[in-house]
């Protein structure tokens, strides 16, 4: 039971960090060309949390969609079995 929980947690954290990286690269194109300049700008403005918040919102929407699709597919599976 704990092993399954750990595996699921690792998988979900991987999804979250992939979303975080993709959003960072999409929103800040200069992150690849001049990462130090981007980090200096971030330090000056003091905006450290917004990438995590945006990623959490996108992750939550994707999680909701995954749950809805999973629920609908289980309903149709039960109808086919009956």
C-alpha cells in the first residue's frame, strides 16, 4: 500500500515539475539564452512564487480532467459488463 502511494506521488510530482518547466520556458523565452539575467531580474522583483502558483493551477485543471475522464470511462466499462 505504501509502495503504491510512493509510486503515485513520484509520478504526480514528475507531472507537476514537467508542467513547471514547460510553463517557465513558454512564458520566459530568454530563460534558455540568458538564464543569469532572468534570475537577477527575479531577485530584483522578488517574485519567486508565481511560477509555482501558475503550475499548480494548470496541474489542478489537468488533474480534474484526468479524474473526469477516468470516471466516465469507468461508467462506460460497467455498462458494457452488465
